[in-house]
């Protein structure tokens, strides 16, 4: 007697086969794609790629290289601004790392005139000028000890200490500025941005100006040092001025990597600390 296959049995068999194949392909032995062209990435992948490009640009300031990398993924400057806006509206804006990425993307897009909602959402410090008392510490010229030979009386003339930063009114939410020097084989400006309690602030934009050249970099890219740390390599004998980008009145005076000592290969380096003032 010849057997016939039940349609229901055929359907059940097909379903079992398909489910088994999917389980094998997705869970047991999933295919891992390699050497994927960046332009083939999904939207989330392209957004992550844009974040990496922006962070790289924040470190080296090479806009041409950033443009080439964006072109490899098929992205435009408008896409960067759009991605930054999406991140600024999401939970990423509540973390130091996310804020660093958003600010890098905003700054990169703005170099090409592209602004999005993130330009306003992450700009939490509004520079509003307010008078700040500047204390100048006088240094007295001491009178030498008396001797048997009469000496004329010397007038004590206070000599104001020359600060390393420009004493000008700072905006609300102002920062104190402290500049110290040290010697190093490779001259560098080390910047540390802190809140009132002295904790490092990541994602703060630092501007360095050398003659007509102006570059921006961000704190937080070396969290192993400090969340509020950033550094910038100096060219010997050139003069640089440092400031917080959103607080232009925090400009230092010209800093130059001159020789530390005669005959020494080491150069003067600088450690600039910005600390937010209380009640500001």
C-alpha cells in the first residue's frame, strides 16, 4: 500500500528545517563579516565612524584628513551635525565620554559652517561679562643690613608681580588661571580644567593660538591622566596663547618653549590649570 505525505506534515517539516537553519546560522556558527567597506556600514555604524573621525580631528586638527575619512563613508558635514544633534538629545549627553564626542562633532561641523541643535544643547556655559577683582601681590625691595660705613636710606618700591595670564574681567561661570613651568625634552603645554571641587572636566574645548594659526582640542581624550587633562606639543621658540574656547577672557600671556638652561637640551614647558570659581 502506497503512503501519501500529509500537507500538514510537510509544512511542519519545513518550519522545523527553517528554524534549525536560522538557529545554526545566528547562534551556533554565525558568519562574521570582515573587510567591510566603510560605505557599507549601517546608519549606527556610520554614526560611530563619524564620532571616531571627530575625536581624531579634535586631537590633530587636520580638517583635510577628516574630510577624506568622511568621504570614505559617504558622509557629509551636515551628517556630522545631524549625528551630534541625535546624541545631544539622547543619554550620551549625560556622560563625560558622550559629551566629549558631541562637542568634537559640533566643533568639526562648525569649521565648515554647519550647525545643528547640538550647537545650542551642549553650549552650557554662556559668556556674560562680570567684574572680577584682580589681586596683585607686591614684592618689596629689602633694605640691606646696617654696617659701620653709613649708607643712604633706600626707598622701598613695590614691584607688582607680572602674572602669566591677562588680568581682565571674566564671565559668569569664570575660571581661575594658574600657569606653572617645568623642563622637558619635548616641550608641551599641559592643560587641566577642573570644577570648584578640583575634579577634572572632560569635553572642555581648549584654544591654542600661534600667530595667525588657531587650533582647538579637548580635555578627556587621556582619561588615564585625568578627565580634565589635555596637552599640546610646542615648537621651540614660537609663542603660543592658551584659553578656554567658551571663555575667551581666560587667555594666558604668550608662552614660549625657550631653553631651560644654557647648554641644556631641555625646553621650558607649561602646566596651565583652569579651576572654576565658587558661586559662579
